[in-house]
C-alpha cells in the first residue's frame, strides 16, 4: 500500500501544474473537533479530485500530521505538503490528529465513493455496487457528477439508482418525484425500506410524491412476492428431485416385487456415508483434488448401496415373497440394524460433508432471489439419473425382463426369464439409485444415522400418489409433492403443510386409488 | 343362537382359561398389593415400586397389543399408526391430570405451566371441561373413536388395503406427532404433560394410588380379553376373519366389508385410547414421541412375537419384548436396536405364528411322536 501511495505521490509531485486542493479544507482535516473533520472529509469527497483520494488515504493510514498551521503527509523520512503534494522539509514536531472510529467509518465510505471516479471500470462497478446499501443524502451532488462522467451502461444503471436514493431527501419535490419514479422500477427490499417513510404524511409533505411513493412500494412489493414464489417453487423443485431419487428406487422394487422396503431410507444413508467416506479418503490421500471427491463418490455410493441391497434381498426378502405385510416388518427390522450399525461405525453424531468449491455460491436472479448452485446441480443430477433409469428400463435386455416380471411373473418365468435373478438385480438397482439419492442428500442436509427416517414417509407418499411401478407417475408425483409442499410451507408453516398434504393425499386416493397413472388390466388388484 | 349373552360370554373361554384368568386377577389384586405393602423392603418376597410400575406399564402395552391383534390378526389390516390412538387417550387423560395440579405448578397459576409459558391467559376452548373426571373419561373413549372413524371411513370406503393402508396410517401418526410437537397446538409441545400431582384428589405417587392403578389395569386387561374372546367367536368375528381371508368372496356372498372393518378398527382404537389413559398416570409423562412411527411399528412386533390370530399371543409378546427392552436398555443399550431389528427379521422369517405357534408345533410333534410310539 505504501508503495502504491509513493508512486501516486511521485506522479503527483512530477505534475506541479495540477490544481491543488483548498489548503484550508485540508487543514480542517486535522482540526480538534470530530465534526469539523467529518465536514472536511465530506467536502473533500465532493471535489471528486484524485488528490483528495491521496490525502484521505494518508489520513486513513495515520500518515497525516499537523505541523504549524499546515497539514503535512509524512511517509518514512519524507514529508509532503498535504494540499499541493509538493515535497517539503521534514517538520520539527508534527502532531498526529485523533482518528476515532467515527472518522474511520467516514473515511472508508468517502474513499469508496471516490472510487466511482477511478479509471478502472471494474473498480467503479465494485464501488457502485457497494454504495447501493449506504447511500446518504449528502452524496447526491457527487453521484450526479459520477453519473455525468460514466460511460459504462451497467455502472450507469447502478449509479442512477444510488442517485435517486440520495435525492429522496432533496428539498425540491420535483427532484424527489423523479427519484421515486426511478426507484419504482427496482425490486430490492432495501429500497423498499428507504421508500417506506415517504408513504406517510410525516415523512413526505408533498401529496404527489407521496402517492407516487405508495405506488412504487406496491410495485416493488409485487415484484418481491413474485421473486419469493419463484424461490419457493425452485426449492420445491429441488426437494422434488430428492424425493424423486428416493422414490425411483422404491417404484422399481415395489413395482417389480410388490414389496415395501422400509429400509429404503437407510439405503439413502448408506449412499451418504459412502460420500463421507470418499471425502475422508480424498482428504487423506489426494488433498489437491479434494473438489473431485463428489464425482468419485457417485459410483462408490451406487455400488455400496446396491451391495447392501443384494445382501438384504438374498438373506431376508426373497423368503417373504407374496407376504407383503411381513416384508414390511422384516425390512423395518433391517432398517433398525442398519441405523445401529451406522451409529456403531461412525458415531451417533452427524458427520460433516462439505460442498466442493464448485458447488458453493449461486446465481443471483433478482436482489432477493438466489438460486444456489448445489440445488441446481442436484436437480440436474436427478434428471440425469432419471434418464439413465429410463434408458435402462426401456432400452436394455435387463429392463425388458424387469418389465416382463412386473407385468406377469409366472408368464415371464414360462418364457425363460430368470425371475429370481431379475428380482435380485432389480432390488440392487433400486438400492443403488437410493445410494445416488444419498450422494445428493449429503450435499444439502445433515449426514447422520437417522437421516433416512425423515425421507421414508415422503418417498412412500410419492409412490402411493404416482401409482405402482410407473416411472412417469413417480416423476410427476415427486415434483408435484415437492413444489406443492414448499409453496404451502411458505404460506402456512412446515407442520401445517405436511398435515394438509397428507389430507390431500387421502382425498386424492379416494378418487384414484391406484395413483395418477394406474396400471390397466386384470392383474391390478 | 338363543343363548343369553352372559352365557355366550361365559362359553367364549374354556374352563382352563377361566381358571388362568382368575389366577391372574388374584395375583394382581391380592398377592401383589400384599407383597408390596405388607413386606419389608429387604425381604426376598418384596415387590418394589419399580417392578409394579414396570408391570403396570407392560399391561397397558398388552392392551394395545390385543387391540392390534384384533385389527391385524383377525382383520388382516396392519396398522402402523396405533401409537396415535394410544397417545390420544393418554393426552385426553393427561389434560385431567394437568388440571388436577391446580396451583401447585411452578408458576402457581390457575392454568397449566406450559400455558403460562406461552403467555396464554385462560384455558383454550378444547380444554374446557377437562377438570371433570367424567368428561375426560368420555374424551378418552370418544377422541380415538372419532379419529379412527373418520380416517377409517375414508380409507376403507375407497378400499385402501394391504401395505397402502399401513403406509398411510404411518403417515397419519407421523403428521399427528409433528402437530403435537408444536407449542401452539396447546398440548405442551415437546415436553408434553408431566409433573402430575393428584388423581381424583389422591396423591399420584403414593403406593396406594399406584396399586389401585395397577389393579385397574389388570382388571381392564382381563375384561378386554374376555370381550375379545367373545367378539372373535361371535358371528361378527367370523365374518371379519372371512374378510381377512377372502374379501372378494365375502362381498359376493352379500356382506359389505366396510362396516365390519370400520367397527373393528374403531373398537381397536378405543381399547388403545383406554390403555393410554391407564398408562399416563402410572408412568407420569406423555409426550409426542409416543406417536413416532417407530413406536407404532413396535406394537406390531409384540403381536408378531407372541403370535397373531390368538388372544394370549399378543399379551405374551408384549411382556417378552418389553421385559427384554428394559433389560437391554439398562445392561447393553448399544445392542437393543440390533436385538429389536433381528427380532423383526427372525420372527417374520422363522416364526410366522409367533411363540404360541411354536408352542403348538412342539406339542403336535410330541403328540405325534407319542402316537407313533404307541
């Protein structure tokens, strides 16, 4: 910083022809009284002079001193006249002015405002963005001048807003009216709160301006509400894609084998812990490639969950075909064993799974609407898995066998489909998809032994609503339930939303007991 | 079929069973009080207060197990939401117990402590009358019955059955749990009801009150058993079993399964509610975790362990599983879930008829061996 300053000073000192600052104003910077200093800082800021930047910077760095009746800048063993920037003899006993926190704050915003006149457009843009939240009425002339000089359209738009905000306190009603009109086109909560005082008689004596302000607040409100609802729909979409990942696996296992797998949520947990395991491995052995642990976790999670699924199917489930209620109880027992195993292996506490750096942050669509990357990626991931499952079920031999067994098990067996092996494969596939769901879930929620329990009821609701063994049904039901429940949550709170959704499902089943996409035919029962 | 009702009830159990029931009641109403109050604490025959509370609690569970058996074992409908009816009965009676605290709560107010905490000024409308024992006793029966009727009517009318029904009942109790967790619902939120002081004016923790509650539970258990035995042997019970085994055929004969299913469903819910009401004063607390899906599914395993489709099975199951639970959670808390999980798996895989079925099988084997020997 000192180096930068030095270069700046050298430049200035080589150009003595430049107009110097008002010496009295600069002298006032070192005054006794804080209010005098603040006034001086503000006046210097108004000049928008590069020299003012130099002086204020020196003050912020504690190198501005008072020597006799002159303000001087002392840098190491050199001294300069503060107003003109000309080198002078080192004064005998310079006095340092007190720079308290109030002055420091004032200096910081003054320097930020002066950056609006920087030669570099990116610096100006950053400064204009920063200014949006801290506009004061005194800045109006400064902003007007910056607006005059500005050529970049984006910065110009920002400055117009800031200028309008600063102008709201203008004594001229016409200027205020113009400012309100300019602000009505925005959609940010901060500007709304700036406009609010103007909607009351106490805050705004002029009727015309007040009505305009009321209209502006209304316009901003409606735009905010739209953004909020879009945000809700988006988080509903991402909840829906998580539900979809959970329900796809269930739809396959329930559709093919007619069994309800209560341990399905725990297969999600297996996938999430597999992700955690990959993260730990990468941290230990490949710390430079840590961002890649997530793609690496996808196959690991799929196969570990599928393996657990195969073991479950071979040891327990295959002995219970045709006894669905018993399968339900046995798989519940399996889920308890899996939960307790996770507790014993990884501890009862939640483990920490970090987002890779490329998943943090988001796209800002509107000032109060941010679409986080991790949710966008999860939606994309769910689509990818859906496409994969669709291809597998409709374009491969395995998929054809699975569909054959779903439709008519004895007939499929008669024409040579190895039904028992298909059962195992289908169950492993369903379990593997649950594992993939676990990878996605690990990125947006806690990873712990009980994590699967929260999703199991919802996943079943998706299967119930969507209809058995139907991919399309599962997709529509998952997205519908996700978006519907998030929208309801915004209006009525999470608990009421959950209860009303349950009631809706019960009513829905009255009308369509087989789900949205019912299988037609004699084997429906 | 012109036998009087009392005779029909008498003939619903055989002589041996009546004798066993009489022995059980004598034990619960005479021997246990004497051994609890009349012996010194260090005597080998002394029954501790802890044991009485534990057995009393398990008897309440046994009631729930019978209720579950009626709907699952005889009706073929697996409910994963019976914890809800149990908790509703418990909450209804808990309201009365909360009102009995009077001004002895930590805030010394006329309304229960948690309402003071919520800054409520007076009792909300759904609490009105909760200081009257009679009204609350009615609520214990009516609330579970009403919830069960409304839910069951819609569910059975649209012929939801099998796993679909099970899943929906699970969602039902889950939603209710979330509802009761909210403070604004007006039932104490997370903490539920606790710190009871009196019941009908008697101190709730006194040994005498405890014994009376214990005796009442035993009496009600015996009465429920007799009622259930009569019910499943009546014409109603036979149609119900027929619906379980072949619903379509029963419909073709001309019965409407809806009302049979609904009746047994409501009866089952009411028994659960009463069990909950007996449970709360003995255990001294009721909170929303009683409605958690895991609790409700555990009820099914009691019945499965004992043997469904029999009446003594659920009682045996409730005792075996819960005694094992209190032993495990004290000695090996780590392994309880493993044990419970394996129990679910082993019972469904190896013992579809439960312990009672195993016993019968062993007896048959013995008999046939004797038969071949002779």
